[in-house]
C-alpha cells in the first residue's frame, strides 16, 4: 500500500541520518502509483506548517492565481507557486517558484526544491511582512535566521 511505502521511505531517511543523503533521485519510485520522495517531503513540510499557519491556503498557489486566502487579513506579499502539472500521470516531482510583489524567483527543480523555495519565501516575508513571518514556527524561523 502507499502508506506502507511512505512509512518505509521515512524509516530509510531516519536510518541514513538526513534527508539530503537518503532522498531518491527526482522521479525514482517503485511504480507510478507511489509518490516520489519529493512528494513525501512536500507533504510533510506543508502539513507541518498547516498546524501553525494556514500555509496551504495562504502561501501556496498553482497556475497564475494567487493563494486562495489572505493571511492576517492581507494578501500574501510572497507565496510559492507550483509550476508542474500535478494532474498528469505519473505525477511529476513538485517544482515551486517564489512569487513576490517585486519578482518571481525561478528555482532549480529537484527533490530539495520545496525546502529552497520555503527558505526564500520566509526570507521575503521576514523583510516585507514581519507579522506573517512571526506566525511561522520558531524552529523554522531560527533555521532561516541562522543561515
């Protein structure tokens, strides 16, 4: 089952000591019905952030539309935009770019794209929307500030 596969992948990541060394190449999976490692990582990051910030509704978008909801009553000054069509089969690995009021950052595709995009998003929010930035978990903010 997909659940068993994902739990096995998470166990392998843990046993290898870091996601960076354990994550499989971009599209590799045992069959097309299973998620890529990038999809697993994306799901973990988004679900974690949804617990403290309405991340998936306020800071994620696909296509040319902005996120579906405002954060703290204001439209997002920066957000992540999914640039791969996730309706295709097999689903391609997720690929995000960062959209701000001044610029669109086109990031390299790959397994770590979600982490790179999130770091850049938080950097933008820290400078342009401190109230939104402060809503993110302290551990995540600390990682950005120490980088």
